[in-house]
């Protein structure tokens, strides 16, 4: 579980330069949420 959250935080760090553009930030955050949930199933 800590691994999937680590991936999520890594993506957020990469997206930091785009943080000013909320139009890009919000959808990308949603995609990261969806990616973060099933990842343990894919890795197991």
C-alpha cells in the first residue's frame, strides 16, 4: 500500500511545474487516483 502511494506522490512531484494550470492539474489528479487504487492488484 505504501508503494502505490509512493508512485502517486512521485507523479504529483513531476506535475508540480504544471500546478499553476488547475485545468490540467485536476484531471491528472483524478487519473492518478484511479491508477493508485488498482495498482496493488496489478502488482500482486
